[in-house]
C-alpha cells in the first residue's frame, strides 16, 4: 500500500523559513516524478515544484522560484521542500505526490490529476 506522509508545516512570520518532509513507503517505481503541490482556500491545487528521479533536474513554478528548493534523500525515501522568504500568499495546505514517469516530459508536463499517489497534506500559514 502506497503511503506518503508529510510533516513540517506550521505558522511563521513573513520572511521566515520552513522545511517540509514527505516520507514514502509501500511502493517501488524504477523512475518517478516527485512533486509538491499546494492549495489555498477557494483556489485550485497548483504544482509548485517537481523533480524527476532519473535526472534529478528540478522544476519550479514562477511563484516560488528562487525561494523554494525541492530535494530528495533516496536512502530515506524522503522528499523535502525547503521554503525560504515565505510570504503571506504562500499560506496553503501543502501536498506531496508521486507517479511513475519514464521520461522528463512525463514528469514536467504531467497534469495534477495524473499524479497517482498523494499525501494527506500539511498546513503552512504565513502571517504578515
């Protein structure tokens, strides 16, 4: 049974930092697309960062580029999102997701609904 468990959310002031973790278990993909999404109240879920397992190349939405960093520790089956320079507009529920992906295109152009497995989410609240 695939399980993704996020942790690390919380409340911070603008300009602060948080590191989210997502620990995976119950599956093995030879190649996968790992991603972080977020969803604010009343808004659609949006992808903010992804990494393809084979190349390790990172891809970011413009809204977080230069402030957030996605990384993974394969030995620990854990995906991270380091968030620096947090802004009030970063307030949202943050989710990790994964799906098998055997090319970069199948990772970086993958739509939200095509991610197979999701964590339960962790709340991030940034106050001004």
